[in-house]
């Protein structure tokens, strides 16, 4: 289903830019991870040394990468699902209703996760100035937890866009 066709040109352009920024972030994060592991191997086997606390900042990059990738997957519809009904339902109207129901349930679940992520961040912020931090670099746990909220927020936004597009289009366009 082409979500962009159901959106206004300005919203469509904004969504395209959001996806582009997330895609570039994913590319840069993957490059940082590859370069880091390259240097870990060089330091460990050539210099018999260790790259100090690389696990801490690499884990945070992984958090952000995972949730930005999940948001991209939600937008593209390429996230993992177990949709067997699409192979069984042949009637376009029933398939359209099923698609709307599945997308609505996805949105409701994602909004619940956004709510819990907000509660988690509120709890984290309320512990200031005694924030929990990583051991060596003292990076606040707030940083990776913010990735959870931002990622679920984007997933909810994209699910809402898909729901809007499915409701707006007819059964012939909504069949998977």
C-alpha cells in the first residue's frame, strides 16, 4: 500500500524526510559499529590492549539503531509479522476490514508502549541528580531509554498513517 498517495504533498514530503534521516542514521550507526569492532580487533591483537569502555557507547548506538530501524520497518511494512489470514481471505472487502483491524490493534499496542516509555523516562528524570549511569563513561541510562520512547513514538505515528491510508482507500487498494 502506498501511504504517500493518501497524504497531502507537505505531509508526504515530511514523512519522506523523516525516513531519510532515520536511514542515514542507520547507515552511520552501522559504520560506527564496524569501525569500532575493527579497532577493537586491532587494539586487542596487535597492541595487546583494550579499547576503553567501547561496549557502553556502542550499546547506546545499538539501542538507537534498533528503534530507528523498527520505525523504518513499521513505515515500510517490512517488520516481522505472522499474517496468515492474508493468504486465506480472498474477498477484497474482508481483506480490507482485516487490514484495518490489524493496523488499529497495532496502533493501540504501540500507543500503550509509548505510554509506558513515557512513564519510564519520567521515573528516570525524577531520580536526577542521582541518575543511573554506565559504569565507566557515566552515560545516563536516560540516553538509551529516550531511544525507546522516540522509536515507539515513530512506530505509533507510522501505524497511524497506515490506518489513515487504509481507511481512506478502498478495498481494492488495501489488499495485501
